C-alpha cells in the first residue's frame, strides 16, 4: 500500500516552478533514495511533500488522503523530517530537543509524560548519543546535532521519515550508523525517503531509487534495475563504474584525464 502518492507535482518558489509533472509512489516499508546533482530541486521537492513549501500544482496523498488541506499537526503525525542542518537560538538540552518530536502526539495544553520521556531516551540510545541528553544543543558538534535531530524524528513515531542528505555532516562511522537506522526503520515497516550524493548508499539500504535532474525525474524504480553505470553517467555527467566489493556494489567516478595549471 502506498503511504505517499505524488501525482503530476509542480513545485518551486514564489510561483516560479523549478520542477514539473513529477509522479512518485512510496510504499509502506520501502526505502527510496533520491539522487541528483546540486541544484536539481531535491530539497524543494522534499519540502513540498512535507508541506513546508506549497505545491504549485498536482496532488500529494498521504495514507490515501489529499494532504493539501492538512493541519501541521496532521502532517507531523504522519511525516517526520530530518533537514540537512539545524541551528538553535536557545540552549535547549538535547533531551528536550528530542522531546519536541512528541508534540504532535500531545494535546494543546498537555505536557510530555513519562511515556514521552521514555520514547525520547530510547531514541537517543538508538542513535548512540544518550550521553548527550543533558548537554546543550548549541554546544555539541554539527555531526552530533544531526544525530539528535534523527533521534527526534524517531521519537515522533510517524508513518514515514523524510531525510535530506542525513549523512552530509557526519564522519565515516556515523554515516554507517545512520544507514543502519534507515534499515531499522524499514524493518519496523516505516516508509523512508532520503536524499544523498552517494549512490553507494542506495545500493546499501534502498529498495528503490529516484533520480532527479533539473526538477524532473529521469529514472525511478528498483535499485537493481534502474541504478546502472549509464544512468549515473547521464545523471551526473561523469563516467561511472560499478563494482562488486565484498558482496556489495560500489560506485567509482572516473576522473577526467585533465592537467590543471
């Protein structure tokens, strides 16, 4: 069953389209990797799905319902979002930042209860950052902040999780941890859509891939059949080779034979 259905979506800023006629279906328990060069419209596309940016045309259905008129609370109960980066003007404790993910489950004047705190602590533990719970969010590193924001998304307990380049600011070990979390979300039956500049991550954890260039999809479907050397070459404009290393497919971009002076 499709959790998110996108039909003929037109998106952009201030009435100016940067993407048109984009259709994509995301099923329950599927992980979809969004690939594309810088400036292709990936972040704007994700924000439009989330309702952070109004659609200029087309339809977005979430759990079978047209989401155009949904309240922010309805969206938060169904979609969790991990942006590329986040800053905080106030020195909230890390645990409180994660607890903010529970607000969609609370009434207007309700306070987080023991169950909410337990969910927040469990999410921090899952991301391996429980030791940061009492630290100020403004005093931890950028990579640690990213892990905390992912923990907040876990605590939100939405039907789908959308991550915009979730590994961009992380070191090698924590990149692997985030990919493990994405696999864990899949095993829990959640729908996951994440963007990245690393096709290897699609091979590692994704069921499907969607390739975007200049605001449109140039390929979408199962990773094994869609993510080919030819498709990656056409997407990024460089020659790419795909090799099997230790039972896992790995991509290599061939460097141009050019002398720099």
